[in-house]
C-alpha cells in the first residue's frame, strides 16, 4: 500500500470517529478547517507552487 493510500485511509477513519463522537457540524468544521488553516499558513510562493502543481496534475 502506498503512503498516500495509508494517509487517505487514516483520514477516513478519523473522519468517521469524529462523526460518531461529535455533532455533525463540529466534525465538518474540523474536517474543513484543518486543511484550510494549513493552506493559510503557507507563504505566497508555496501557495503558488501548490496551485501550479494541482493544475499540472489535472492536465492543464
């Protein structure tokens, strides 16, 4: 199993546990808030590289 697959499986497991233990709105806030906060901590050059990489992988 690749590293990205392991991370995805772990993320799904954590998401399901959050849905069981917390109200749905709190779990949604965590699931959406953590990646958003991580993106906002990047400096502008890192954000640009991340956007360009995402577009390249989509075939643009």
